[in-house]
């Protein structure tokens, strides 16, 4: 996985998928934080709104608000930020 490799720990992807299989079901922030802790990553929930400065450290998992009230939102990984730009990784399914 790009994320695990970015962290210098490529073995993490198997451990994460073992704990939280990518089965297409929506996941909660609590589930993601629990798995991160279980595999030795530090996780902290932060709130960010478009138009506000990015004040969290990267990499980070960010929940995007749904486009409508019927939506459930979507998580992406923010790999880095620089000069007002954000590099994200959006992988809704298990890598092939």
C-alpha cells in the first residue's frame, strides 16, 4: 500500500486489512482509530472545515462531509501539505 510504504512500514497493510477487512461497508472514525492503535500507529481525531488552515500533522485520515444529508461521507488519507496544496490518497477498495 502507498500509505504503509509512505510510513516506511509496508507490513502494516496486511495487519490493518486483517483487523478491518475492506469489505465495502462504511467505517466509523472510532473503528479507524482503534485499528490504528492496535497496529502501533498514533491516531487523533481533528475537525477541519474547507477554507480553514490545515493544522494537523500528516499523514492523516480526513473525513469528507457528504454532498447531501442522505450521504455518509468519505475518508481519504492526506499524505502531505505544502504551499496551499494537499496530496491525498483515496482508495475506497482493497488494492489489487
